[in-house]
C-alpha cells in the first residue's frame, strides 16, 4: 500500500506527522501532503512546531505568527511564534497570581522570576506544546499536518510530556489524599483551602493540556507518523535508532519515505567522478534501506533540479510523492 492509499484509505487518521533529522525535507513533504489533500477536497491545516521551520519560504508567503493563513482553497498554513506564546503565557501567570491572591500587581521578586523564565531551555518547547493543543482543540479541519522539529528535539518534546504527566499525577494524587482532611481544615483555614483548590485546579488544567498533546502524538487510531530519510549511511542509522526510541514512546509508526534519490535513469554519457561516486554510494544505501525497513518504505522521491518553493513546485512534489496528476 502506497502513501496515497494510506492517507485516503484511513480518513479517521487526521493527524499526519513527518519526522526525521533536520534538512531532509520534512517541511517540503508536509507542504506537499497538505496540497495533495486539499486538492482532494479536504480542509487541511499544515503547521510548524519547529522554530527554524520554513513554511513561509516554501509557500512564498509571510505566515509567521499570523495564525491560520489561507494559502489556496482548502489549504491553510500556520507558523507558531514561540516568543509571542511565551509572552502571552507569562501574562497569564501574572494574572492568575493576582487573581489567586487578590493582588493589584505582581511583587517585584516574582516579576523578576517570571521575566527570567523566558530564558529557560524548556520554555520554548512548552509554549509550542501549548500552541499545538490550541490549534487542535479549535477544530475546523479534516486533516492536521505537523512539520515536526528535528529528531533530538522531537524526542525531548515527547519525553517532556511523559515527565510532566508523571510529576503532575504525583502532585494531584497527593492533593486527593489531602482532601480526606478537608472538613477539619475547612474549620480552621478556609481561606487557605480556597487558595489550595485554585492551585489544584491549575495543576489539573496543566496536566490535561499536556495529556491532550501527548495523546495526539501517540494515538494509533487518529495519528500517522512518517519518517523522512535520505540514502546516506549515517541518516539510515540515525533513523533506525530514532524509530526504536519513538516506538518506546508509543508513537504510531506508519512508514518511511526516502528523499533525494538521484534519478540514475536520467543520467547519460560519462559522469564526473564525484557524481559517479555518489550514485554508487546511493545504490548501496538504497539496498540497505530495503533490507532494514522493507515494505514499510512507502516511496522514493528523486532529487529535484530546483529548490521546492512556490505552489508550482509544491504541486510537482505532491504529484511525485502520490503518483498522480493534480490541478
């Protein structure tokens, strides 16, 4: 079964993700898949959770931080502005602190901590994680196509969800145990109990948000995850290791797509030595890919002679990936 059959034959799988090392073509494949499905009359949103993504470059439209931008009929694209999400999140924290404790303003020492938090390594991932939930919860699309961050960041992204979930489960579990003493505490510390309930409710809210994002990425009924790789030995080895790690997190693996295959049949005459050596390298690597990944390889995409940018190039890529002419 090819890529087109897998996508259209399983309409319940509305979340489509392309993963792999940086620079292999995930963004290009995401854009082309969105174009293909939109051409089939499906309402599609392709969005980037990679701070270095280039959907704006590929579509030749400035979409960064502008929400869901309509690119073509049925086709929408979104690039998340993580910095703005962080600023909004910090403001939410300020407001919740003021509401919870009845303050007119946040104390300076707390304000300093909130401001410093934007520099923490996990803050950007947390902001993006939260943006994913907002996009999906809002609804309105038949398909959501994720342009995922590179492998290392994606694994951290997944582990963050499970770590936070375990931590919050522990915290909320302890809080549930404390409820046994509510009747006694209520007679002595009613104000503290109200504050405690608000904190508890906030913890549950965070836990549910993280759980929603994690469930999307690991739901075999609704999610398809495709690895992108190229015929290079190091990429093959990294992809195999990453596939094992992703499997441990429960990510539903749907197949592999090999990109940038040199079209040997189009080469004629004496080849320059560097090109001949590269072709020979790819032949060996393609054999290795077939041995390792077998029938899970859903397609081989040739090296294009130009950068994939603009709707004509995206259409051409979609036609190549899915094996049919599109309008």
